[in-house]
């Protein structure tokens, strides 16, 4: 919901870092992998209840995630392979944070962590499934034209997810409540994405079928 509004403010802040990385010969894929590794370091820190360290790793992961795409565009090296790597590692990182909390305290945090992970599967699968179909039918994505895949919006996107992850680390004693609230928001996203995606694709297919019929007349 907030990604399209937040992204324009973040891009100018990354420009000095982008030019520095480019001057040093760093590739976007190297940034993607480095950000993923830093993000995964939050897992042992959460399990050890080292909240400040976990918070720092999550923030660094998101900074790197913003840098890799901008660096690719700056170097004119954007590719489907890079986009594929980026989205795969993003979803693995997203899943790792609830998992870490579930491991840290299975008695109190295990079930809310599992519920949140289940809704993450729903948001991720609906997101990626529509992206595949959107590519097939060449559906435009005006708000995220620089993305290497169709970016389907929803109530819970990357910005909201990271805000919640940071809240987990700042107020870990409220993890269960926060996880259930965010899981409910994710469930709304799943329902709206499935309904909206089905309706959009159905209209596109009907329109194409009608054009095909006219062309054959």
C-alpha cells in the first residue's frame, strides 16, 4: 500500500551510495546477495534476544534491497535474472524473521509465527502468480515501470512488512499480538489480490478472445 508513495522519497537518498558502488565495480547481484546475508544474520540475533543487532540487520537488508535495483538501472544492467534473484531472496528473508521468533520462544511465539508464515505464503504466491500471467498478457505496470516483473499492490507490501519487523524487535514482548494483527492484514491482501487478479485476467482474456473473433471474420 505504501511502496509507491515511499519509493520516490528514498531514491534520491541512495544516489551517493549508488555512484560510489559503481565506481568500485560492484554489481547489483553482489549487492542483492550481500543484503540477503546481512538480513539472515538477524535470525540468530533474534533467537539470542539481541534485539538491537537484529534491528540493524533488518534495516541494512532493506537498504541493500533498495540499492541493488537502483544500481542496476544506473549501470543499465537490469535483467530478468537479477530480478528473479532479488525477489527469491526477498521472500526467503521475509519468511526467516517470523521463523526466528518461533524458534526463539516456541511456547509463546510458535503459533503466531506459523499463522504469519501461512499468510506470507498467500501474499507471496498471489503476487508471483499474477506476475507470471501479467507478463504473458503484457499488462502494464505504470506505478512500478522500473521493476523487472509485474508489481501487484496490496494492503501489505514491502514497506508495511519491514515496519512490522522493526516493531517486532522494538517490542518483542508484543510479538504475538503484532503477528496476529499483521497476519489479518495479510489475509485481506490475499483475498483482494486473488479477487482483483482473477477479475483483471478474466477481462483481458475475454477482450483478447473478442479481438481474435473479429480478426477471423
